[in-house]
C-alpha cells in the first residue's frame, strides 16, 4: 500500500473546487465553506469516536476514512495544502510532544 490513494484524493478534491454543486458532493461542501465542511468533519469524528468506544473496528475504519476525506475538504476550503501540513510535521520530527507544545507559546 502506498500513499497514491491519498494523493489521488487530494487532487480530486482540488479539481472539485470548480465542479458544479449538483454534480459533486465535494463541490457542494466547498460551496458552503467553511460551515458545511466543518459540520461534516465534526459529525464524522463523532461517529469515529462512537465506533472506537464500542470496539467496532470495521465501523471505526470506515469512519476514519470519512474523517480523512472531510479533513482534506476542510483544508481545501481553507486553502491549506496537505503539503503545508506535512511540512509542519517534518519541522516537529525528533521533538517531543511536550517540547513542541512549549515552542507554540
């Protein structure tokens, strides 16, 4: 398994920015940004948490995929590239979580 699926999804979301809202679910989310994408992300995270608490691995896996998709839509709506997020993670590499939090102040 590679990250090709993720790369293709990111590209598809970007393409959907110019799609007709009646032809694309992603376009309909983006057309009502930031509210609609944020609400959907919150909904999907809630469903993921419920499945994790229930111990429903199959359900949690599906919800995790939904969370990832909606997270990427929120980033696209905010004009934040996934590459920028990865760059931020790279800057934190080798740093403890406590140290990273202290550096935010």
